[in-house]
C-alpha cells in the first residue's frame, strides 16, 4: 500500500522543499557561519518578510501544508506568519532550531524583548 500525504510529498519533493528552505534562509541571511537571527531584526526589514510570504504558493505545492494554521484557516491573520512558515518547514525537514527570549539594548538607551532563533544546520 502506498502512503499519501506528508510522507509522499516529503519523499517526492525533497529537492524542491530544500530549495524553498534555502531561499528562506538566504532571505533571512542564515549561513553555516551565521546561524542566528532575531525577530526584531527581521521585523525591521518588511521586504524580507514579504519575500518569505511570496513563497506561500510554492510552499503549498511542495509541502503537506494543509494542516498548518496559515493554510488551514481562511481568516488566519498574524504578523508572524513568516515565522510560522519557517518553523513548519524546519519541522518537516527535521532541522532542529532553538528559540530563546532575549532583551536587546537599542541605540536610544531603551530595550526591546524579542526572540532569537538558532538554526542548527
């Protein structure tokens, strides 16, 4: 019996899935040498966020994403949808990551709380 669903897409579209992941990591600026980013840094570059969101049709085509909230709910609305996409892709491809709350001191002597992501490539 042939299984359908996530296993099938994971095997059938492994190359395409890796290409999408690499596109997103490139957008964010993740390399083997620099494997971290913060949500604060990313929020300061809306063009990067939009580039990630523009990949949704490709993601829907090559990943079993129908169960992901950002695809499942028609009225899904969050300002962190790009992170939801990245986290689901990492999970699908069995890539470990760590998310840690941090506090960043800004130039204005104020602070901002944010999440720092460590992607374990």
